[in-house]
C-alpha cells in the first residue's frame, strides 16, 4: 500500500483533513468560478436569451453529473474501506466497475443527443425563443459526456487514495483551458453558444487524459491496479455502489427536477428575465455549495478508511473537525452574498431591471445559507459510513420533500417572489431533519467505542 493511502490511518487528523479538503475546496471553488465566468462570457457575447438557454439546459447536465458522481462516491466508499482492510484487489475492482458502467451510460447520452434533445428541453421549460440556443448548447455537451463523466467519477477514486492534490491539479488545468477557450470560441471564432459548450468539452477531454495517465501509467504511485483482472464486471458490486451513492444521485436528480419546476413557474409568473435571473443565481448556488463539498470530500476517505480499519476515535474526530470548518465557511460565504448582492449580479449585466430583481432574489434565496455546512457534512458523513438509507433520505428531504412542493405552492400567493422564498424555508427544514438524525446517532458518530451496530451496512472485503 502506498504512503498516500497509509496516511489515512496514521497521520494527524487535523493536518490530514486540511490536506485533503483544501485541494478539493480550491478545485471545486475554481470550478464554480469558471462556470460563473462562462456565464459572463455568454451574457456579454450572446445575450440574456443565451443565459436563459444555458439555464434551461442545466438540468440535463445535472443528471449526467448525478450518475457519474454517485457511482464515483459509491465506488470510492467501497475502495476506501477495502484499502483500510488491505484488500487492494477488491479496491481496484471497485474502480474498474465504476469505469465500465459510466462509459456505457455516457454512450447512451450521445445517442440521446440525436433523438431526445428537443423533447427534453421542451419538458424543461424552453420557450420557442430560447429553444434554438438550448439545442445548440446541449447537443455539444452531450457529445462530450464520456470525458465529463469519466473525469468526475475518477476524481472520487483519487480522493479515496488520498491524492486530493493531484485531483486539484487536474481541475485547475481544466478550468484554465476552459477559461481560455470559451471567450476565444465565442468572440474570436464567432461560434456563439456552441463555442461556449465546446470550450467545456475540450477542457474535460484534457482532464480525462490526465486522470487516466495517472492510473494507467503511474502504477507505483497508486494502490488501484487497473489490470485485466480488475476489469471483471460484478453486478452485485455495481448495485452496492449504486446504493451507497444513491443519496448523491437522488440529491442531484432532485435538484434537476427542482430546476425544471422552477423554470416552469418562472415562465408562468414571469418571463425570460426571470429565467436569466435564476440561471445567474444557480452559478452562485454552486459557488456556495462546492467549497463546502470540498470539505465533505476531504472528510469522506478519512472516515471510510478509519471505519474500515476500526480506528473509530480518528473517524469521530474527522467528523467533528469537518463540521466546524464547514459551518465557518458557510457563514463567511453567506456574509459575502448578503452584503454585496448587486455587485455579483452586476458581473453579468448592466440592465437596471435585472440588477434590481437579481439582487433581491439573491438575498432571499441565500437568506439562511449559513446552515449549508451542517446539512452537507452530515449527509456526507452517512455516505462515508455506507449508511445508504439514511443518506438517501437526507438527500431527498431538502430538494424533493421540501423545496419542490414549496416552489409549486408559494407562487400562487406571492407570485415570482414565492419561488425565491421557497429556498430558505426548505433549507431550514432540511438542516433540522439532518440534525435530528445526527442527534439520534450521536453515540455511533461521536462515542463510537460505546456503539455496537446491530445491522452494519459497511461493505466487507471478499
């Protein structure tokens, strides 16, 4: 076992958590920023209609992201525990099965680029004015889906080995490429919204090459040996990975359903300006969530490894520190948004109406975003422990059980403002739900030496 993997079981927890979380945070924060920069280029180079079109197409991207991310998280949870049990063959086989399934799904996405794009976009709320832009943008992205999905799923495996630094370098490289190519394609080559999508695809191609170069040509630096023996399809293993990652999948798919619902309600009670406003705010939702998710990703391999090796005190300490850092970060980001909403919206437009509406909407949507850290850390903690059912319920609670019904109900009384009010109310309900579960399981999480699991869900080595 290489030293990067072994450190999960013996390095100081605080130093280890910071070392794993900081690269993931930087990488994800930069990713969120380059999505914002992309939207700025689209807004300045093409116009408000194109921004709305990107927002309409976003749910499809979320579904593909959900599949890749959930399989990667599930496979990484199994791999982390097997690495903790010194089962290197089993850990390698988990990654190989992730790659095989993700590749098949990405091929289906390419087929859908020819057949289902327009009907999907119509369901997602695209108007006749927006439809041509959305089709051009989404079709290019779907052709690049194999690289996008393989890169995302493999990133979780890098974290499982404690190689968050390499993952950060890959993400920074893709961000730099995308930031350079997107304005070149939009303004220099005059390729419009297709150029925006193509810049993203080229960046993901480079990212996938860098990741596979690591796993296939640097075998001495990785415990995951992707040889012929590893590429043995195991349906039961895939099912188990899907179960563990199901909470992440449901969370992102429900987010896609939420965005579709929001788009429909904005079309009903507003128009293109409101759709563009929500497309802009989406980028800031990622900006707030991704750095906290970086802490979650730094925590997960520590928790999974030490749970597998039965070092429960180390596991418990990692959870406590992650909670402290996640809450501090979410409060800081909340302050920045609440104090300067007009500045953030102003990066995209000079239109007075959009500035006014966007600033108000942003303040409302992020009214209680300081609680994001609690809910996300608790959910990630249950994923790391392979407590699939609890993690699934917590993922469902925020998007499906709370936000979507509120988005459908509140606009009937408050119009467009009701859409915005739905988010902070749902956030409070979700964090309360997560806290109830954490309090119920406090002995397992924070006093594990006193806990005996009557029906452990952890994956055992073969």
